[in-house]
C-alpha cells in the first residue's frame, strides 16, 4: 500500500512539473535562464511521472 501512495505522489509531482514547464514555455521569452528552467522542470516532471506510473502499475496488492 505504501508503494502505491508513493507512486501517486510521484505522479502528481510529475504532472505539476510538466504543467510548470508548459506554462513557462507559453509565457517565457527566449532568455537562457527561461530555456534552462523549461528543460529542467520538464525533464524532472517526466521522470517523476514515469516513475510514479511504473510504481503504481507494478505494485501487486496482497489479499487480506
């Protein structure tokens, strides 16, 4: 059960990171700092989202 909760938290953090990168992409200019922020937030968001989804899907429930 703990692994599923951690997976859900990681997935939510990943979604937040991807949304933040998308908002920066739509609002931002062409500055070097903005490009680094978009890449960093997007990459971390994608990693967290993928790890969370994999953790939830690979966790087996025990019968009680």
